[in-house]
C-alpha cells in the first residue's frame, strides 16, 4: 500500500472516530446543556451569553434541588442525616467558591469575562447536581 493511501485511510478513520465521539457526546449531553447551547447559538452576544447562562444556572439549581429531594426520599433515616450535613457543608463550600470566582473575575477587564464568571458559578452547581444524581442512581442499584 502506498504512503498516500495509508495516510488517506488513517485520516478517514480519524475523522470517523472524531465524528463518533462528537455524536456520543451530543447524545449524552444533559438537556440543560443542550438548551444552553441552543440559546447561545441564537444569541451569541455577550448579553445573550450572560442571559442564556443565567437561565442554565437557574435550571441547574432546580435540578440540584430535585436530585437532593429524590435522594432524601431514597435514603434510610441515618443516611438522610449524613446527606443533610453534607449538603449544608457543600453550601458553605459553594459560597466560598463563589467568593473566589468573584474575587478573581473582579480583577479582570473585558466583556468576555462577564459570561465566563457566570459559567464558572454555574459549573459549581452543575457538578453538585450531577453528583447527587449519581448518588441517587447508586441507591437504586443497591435496592433489592
């Protein structure tokens, strides 16, 4: 096989692999993230990104509360106390993270940092929501 054909086949396989990875990521993307992407696609201005990300932040906060309540219902009484204590500590950590995020972004100049700040805050809440969802899934795996 000639070098040109080998490179063509390798390039094609690489392109196919990248396409499959992108498709898998798109299919596994959370509906909130899909809505955020669609919103930003409609209005990619700084103000649009801030508005879209703020909507996603609020959606992730609702998702976090939904997962927390569902997990509370699924746990045994002793586990509920542990979750409640962990969530109260997480709220303290979240607030500290928000202060850090704000203190860093307060020193930066430029409109691009405005949506980046709200995205950083959103990611903190999103991570916790997904973590609680994972715990809920684990409890259903443990149920007889």
